[in-house]
C-alpha cells in the first residue's frame, strides 16, 4: 500500500486495486512516514471503504482527531450490529457512532451525564437496537474501564436505527413520537396494557417503525391486491378496523397523511393479533 494522505499517526489514505480511496488504520502506521511511502500489510489493523465520497471525506475529517481505540471500538460495535440485525447499515454510522462514542467517553470523564428522555420508548419500539446498545456499553467497559449509563444504550440504539433507515437523528425522534401516538390510540381504544415481551408486540412495533418511516417520507404502501382480502379482514376484525379508522383520522389531521387500504389492512391484522394476546 502506498500512502496518498496522512490523517494522523494511526490513519492514512491509500488506493485499492480499483484506484478508489480507502481508509487504512494501524497503530503507528504513519509514524515517520510521508506521502508516497510504502505501508506493509503487517502494520494494517483495519481498512474502510466507504462508497459515498461525501461520507468518506467527513469520516476522514473525524478520524484525524480521534484516538485509534475509539475508532476500533466503533467498528466492532457496527460489525456486531450488522450480524445481530442481519441487514446492511448506511455508511454514515461510521461517522455518527464514532463521534458519539468519543463524546460520551469525554462527558463521563468530566462527570457529565445526559438523560435520554426517549429511553423507555426506545426499549419498547427498538428492542433489537437497544440490546445492541447494551452490548456496546459492555464493550466500552471492557476496553476503556468506563461504565456508561443505560441512557447511552438508548442513544447508541438511535444511531443504529438511523443507519437502518438512512435517517437523521431528528427524524428518528419524530418517528418514535408517531409510533407512541399510534400505540396510545390502540391502547385507549381497547383499554389494554400491552404485553411488551410478546412476539406479537414485537411484530407490531416493527411494522409501526416502517409505517412511520413511510409517513415521514410521504411514501404510501400499495399492494396489487384487488381489495377482496381487505373486505374480508375488515369484517373479521371489526373492532380493530374501527381503531385503524381512528388512527387514520388522527394522521390525516395531524400529519396530512392518508393511509392506503393496504396499510389499513396490515395495521388491522397486527392490531388484532397484539390485542388478542392481551385479552
């Protein structure tokens, strides 16, 4: 590998076999080196290839100021998250999560704790991502001997949700708010308390997450169904159908969003199932 650019003693930019920039990390990899020098593979710990040029440039800028250990930990957490979730994450998580971990560690060293007022909702609606957040806290403790509070597991979960949906943190707060609003309509319509450990609540929450995402991005879901199945579902689950109409009225009034028949059908099914497990 030939150095194209030096970010700090531990991070350099080189070119891969396709002449694309890649970020190469290793302890002391650029010590007493200059642009054009050769880097042996034995000095390389990690290589990042980010497809988006803008994301890559921002990541390079961030890496120039961060300790190698924080970058390595962030990469470990991201790899764990991808394995646990079984899906791709947007490359922007390398920027957002790495920066957040560095900031969180600095805050703890200064004795500053930030409360996560969405923590309860994050646990309910993003249980998989929250679990990853708790594992990330364990990894921080093991690597830095710093105990981050539970609130940080929630913040880390939000960064993962962002990367799953290509959303900014602000939009995920709004997404969580919509999920809470819909859940409350169901809760008060049926006068129930959800069994949040049930698989049906998990499926309901997962459906709401992607439904809220479509709402925020003004993308309606349409199926090729001829409408017959919708009529069958509507008659079979009349109370859930009434509840979904309440949700539809609320979303139209609050967000100027009209639920399609297909969306209504899937909401009816999920609501009927989650309610049945609480009866």
